[in-house]
C-alpha cells in the first residue's frame, strides 16, 4: 500500500509555524480504569472470540453499531452514521487518525503509549467487521516513541492480525493542526499538501487513492474491544477520555462518563482556584467558573456556546486573564490557517487583529455587528473545521466576559 510519500511543503505554511514537536507533558498516566482493567486481564479477548468463531463479524458489527459509540476525535457524531454511510461503498481502506493536533490534548497519546495492544485490537476489529484488509495508523510526529511498541504488538501477535495489512505511518514532521483534518490526512498520505479537500465527495465515497475510505480516531476504535467484552460500559451511558490540565493540582487523562456534572470532573484534578475553563480545546470556548455547574455533554454545553470537542478541559485560576487566553487562541488559528479559502485566510487575520486590540479599544455595536458577520462567514463558508471553529473563542469571550458596547 503506497502510504507516506515524501512530504515537502513546509514553505507553504506561514513563517514561524515550525514550532517543533508537540510538547508532551508528563501528566499522562492517571489511568483510565477501563483500559487498565482490560489490559491487565490479558486483552485481545474480543478479537480472539471473533477469530475462534465464538461470534461472527455480522454480530459484532451489530453490537458496535447499537452501542451508541460516538467519534471521539472531536465531532462526537455517532459512529453508526459514518460506518452505515460507508458500508454500501465497500470501504477499501481504514485510516486511523493519531495526529491529535489539538493543543494540550493527549488522550490518544496515552492510549498509543500505554495501551498499544488495545489500539491495534480496535483497528483489527474494525477491519474484520468492515471487511477491510488495509489500514494505516498515522502518528503525530511527537509520538514516535509509541511506534516501537505498536510494531512489537503487530509482530508478536501475527496470527491475530493474519490477512490484515496494518501500517504505522509518521505524520508530518511539523506539528500541523490542519493535517489532522481527515481529508488533509488523505492528501498527506498521497504525498500532496496536507490541506483539506473539498467535500463532496466524502472520504467514504472517494478517499485514499480515490477508493472508499473510513477514517476514525484512535480513541474511537480503542473503545471497540471494551464495549464488546464489557457492554455494560455503554449501557445507557458513554465513557470518554478527557485531558484535564492547566491550573489544577492533578492534571491528567481521566475517564469520565458523558453527562457527568462538570464540577465533579474538574474536582478530580483538584481545580481549587477556578476562574474560568476552556472547554473542547482551543477550538472550543471559554466559560466563567460561575457557569460551570452544568452537565458535561454536548446538549447541556450547547447553550453556553461550547461543546465536548476533543475532550480537553483547560482550567485557569484567578491570576489568569480570559482576554489574553482568547486572543492567543485566535492568533493560533490565524497562524494555522492553511490559507486556501479566502474567508478563513482573511477572516482569521481580521479576528486576530480585533482580539489583540480589544484591551485598549472600547467595543461598539458596530464592532459587534462586524465580528458576528465575520464569524458567520467563517462558519458558513470555510472548507474545513478549522475555519468553522476559529471564531468560537472570541464569540464565547464576548458572550461571557466581554465589555458592554458603548454605542
Ligand atoms: S477553512 Fe482554513 S484551514 Fe480549512 S481549508 Fe480553508 S483556509 Fe485551510
């Protein structure tokens, strides 16, 4: 399978973009208990049952689709939607997105580093039930240390992966945010610029090398072995890994249940001096501590203008300035825009200028109307999620922290 052609497009990106490998903090390891328990019991049980004929691909597929499992990369769309759309096209490839480009997000890293067997079992299960023979797992360039352990699992359990071609592919050397977008990943694998494709056609119709392709996130597939062996984990609930860091005493990757009260989640990491929280990663938004008494799921968070997203919760204490954090987030999107779509290229620059000037400039109704118009254009006309998400930090700041307009 001709993955990972030479990649030579760094000059396409803005000067200063090359920030080196993603900084991986030493926080990971406050172990998600379900994964630890499954690994401790030996793992591979779900895949072995399938191999031994104790169950069938059809039965396993039904169980997965009925579980309610959602995509854990940020979309939170039910997995059933993606797979059911793809199955009639007879998917040829499975691409597993291990780019995890969202800043301060490390849940996939924890899985790849500590539970490579479960990650690969999930990939193999998906391949078996979807009748896909060729898969590739694309790893963030900063996660190179995980590669040897993943390869060892493949080598040492060759019989379980028999008939499957699972390749481990290094992502772009530069830590590109937009390269984690699913169609950009396909371009990267084909040796083109890692920029998003226009849709339609969608990857499940014409994906890698023009063939129907399913793209799933590392965490999403890692839940498959667990939900098959311990279906009670998904009985009327949805477990999720969150990256919980910032001004907390015990940062880490925590296993929570969607719908849990947010204050209880924050207190697991001991957020003792809480001023505000960034919910959903840098493409999420900021809410003040006074509004955190809410359940942690998309339905309850939506009225606050935020969503679960990448599952990252960044906590800020009373010494932090929400305006500075918001301006930094907007500047990030300006830098990360690949520049192909005019609304995103120009809009992120304009929003960044506006955010940087907010501290010194009184806010007028004219300003507010302008910001909302730019944000609306970005959300409606951007090709990919970066442009659509870019206004969120500014919009939530204006809503929850902004000064009142003066005319
Ligand atoms: S929305 Fe922005 S990041 Fe996405 S393709 Fe367009 S210019 Fe590139």
